[in-house]
C-alpha cells in the first residue's frame, strides 16, 4: 500500500470516528431530554427548546420538529463555517431527532426534585452537545444564527446568544409556566458550562505573562521545577520607557498553583497576567523531565 493510499485511509477512518462521536453525543443529549428534562416540565434553550414547546402545543413528534426547524440553520452553518461542519451537524441533528423518537417512552430517572433535575439534566445534555461540538458538529442551530447576526448588528455573539435564548425561555413559559422557564434557564446555563469544559478538556491550558526583576532566574526555576520552557518578549514601560523582559509560559491547569508558588517565591511583586487557552498545538509544548 502506497503512502498516499495509507494517508487517505487514515483520513477516512478519522472522519468515520468523528461521525460516530457526533452520533453518540446526539444520543446522550436525547437521553437527557427524554429521561430527565421533558418529563419534569423543563426545557432546553435554542432550537431544541422551541421544538419542545411546539411538540407540547401541537402534538407533533419532537424529533420531526428538531429536524425541520434546524434546516435553515444548517444552511447558515454551511455558508458561514463550511461544508464539513454542515455535514457533521446534519448527522448530529438527525441522530438527535431519531434518538428523541426511540427514547420517548423510556422511564424517567429523576422525578420531582427540581434542583436535581436541572443539575443532572444540564450536565447530561451539556456533555452530549460538547462531545458533538468537539468532533465538528452542532446539535442546535441558534449559535449559527448568533454568529451571522453579530456581523450585521453592533452586538457580540455571546450577547446575541443570550438575547435569543431569553426569547426562547419566554416562549417556554407559555407551556411550562414561569417556574418551568426559570428551571429551563438554569439547566441551559449548566449545560453551556459543561459544553465549554468538554470542548476544552478538563486539563486545559493557561498562558502566564510575567514581568519581573529576575527574568532569568524565573525562567530557570520554571524549567527546573515544572519542566516547562518559556520565551522572552522585549517590552517597554509606557510611562518610564524602561525596558523589560516579559516572560511567556504555557502550562496545563493542574500546574497552575505550582506556577503561582514559584512566581511568589522569586518575586512577590512580579506583574502577572493569566489567560485561558482553548488549544495548544505544535512547537515545543511537551514537558521536560523533572528530576
């Protein structure tokens, strides 16, 4: 088998595995909706929330509404993000629609305890949606609409997502009442946090930018005690025009407290800025051995 053929085979296998992961994420989300949220009169946000309301009002199967209402948003995703994203989203949305259909009569695993319902339901659907998003597919189209509107209106994407979901929860209140709408909002908030965690991974990464009077010692200590390398940037104070060496170092979240301990030991007056990093690729991010 030639190298080119092997590469094509590897790419094909990766695409199949990603599609399977999107399908699994969709079925997990469907389970969270049918076994936890909907039986307790709690909805989700976005297009799924509107589909739940439409299903309750008109008796149309939830899966049918999820599939139909997401069609224009899939088109938006194709135009704004690309063909691959649209294909994986179609796979995910069809899987979600099918999953809600076959799970419609499964037993409810939590009944009555509103706090437990919102927390567990939010975690389950958030995990499912996060798995799908991490593998290149979306299960709900409202985020795509927010991205498009942000280019036309003087508002950020996150502000528009919040506004659109406020409208959704107002609609939800007509079916599930104000209490149901508030619980749905809480479940959606929990789900959004879980989605963020699943997308980034539990260990995540952080960037430390440090300005200190002991830059060489700081870098040497970080390398010896954390096994992390760092880079220098030459910066200049805006008021004093004094030249400084700014240290940049990327670590994982588990090393955060140790990094802060090192900085405080060497220079407790050091200027430190910390940023979350969604993904790190290439370069020399691997840890060196610590002896």
